[in-house]
C-alpha cells in the first residue's frame, strides 16, 4: 500500500503514523508512570497524548485526501 503512493502523501502517512503512535504509546506510558508514582500534572500529559492522537488522525485523513486528489490527475 505505502509503496504505491506518491512521495508527498507517503511522507504525510509516515508522519501521521509516527505522531499517532508516539502519542498513543509514548505519552500513555509517561502518563501511567506519573499516575503510578502519584506525580502531579498527569492530566497535562493525558491532554498532550489525546492531542497527538487527534492530530495524527487528522494528518492521516489529509494524507488520504491528498492521495485521492493525486490519483484523479
């Protein structure tokens, strides 16, 4: 799937995956660590995690739309 894409949407796709998984896995583990050790400001890490997930999803949607536009040309 990714090898058949044009270069520009492929970069967006890879960036979307990195942002989404970085938020979902990396910040989730950070939030769990902070919750386990009863640190303050854990809600801000959760906010950053959700923001990364939403931004990654939006970027993935933009990547799909860009691929559709390029296929129509």
